[in-house]
């Protein structure tokens, strides 16, 4: 199977201006929340809350 005529398959952005090259990733954006900025106590509390929520799902599913 061949294509009739010649045309390029380049990727074009219409109406969008990018400030980085096509090979570089998008610049990092400021995260409103990060687990890395939490204290150890807050991380443990969050882990316990998530664990309790998952156990609640398991116990309800077993009922």
C-alpha cells in the first residue's frame, strides 16, 4: 500500500505557543499539596486514615 503524493506527518500546534522545544518536557508547575512537605506525624496520620478507609471497604465488601 503506498500513499499517492507527498505530505509530511509532522506534528503541528495551531494557535498554541510553546516556550520549550519539542524534545524537552513541560516545565514543572507548583503543586498546591505535596506529601513531601508534610511532617512525619502528618504522614503517619494520613497513612492510617487511608488504611482505615481501605479496611472499611474490605469489611463492607465481605458483609
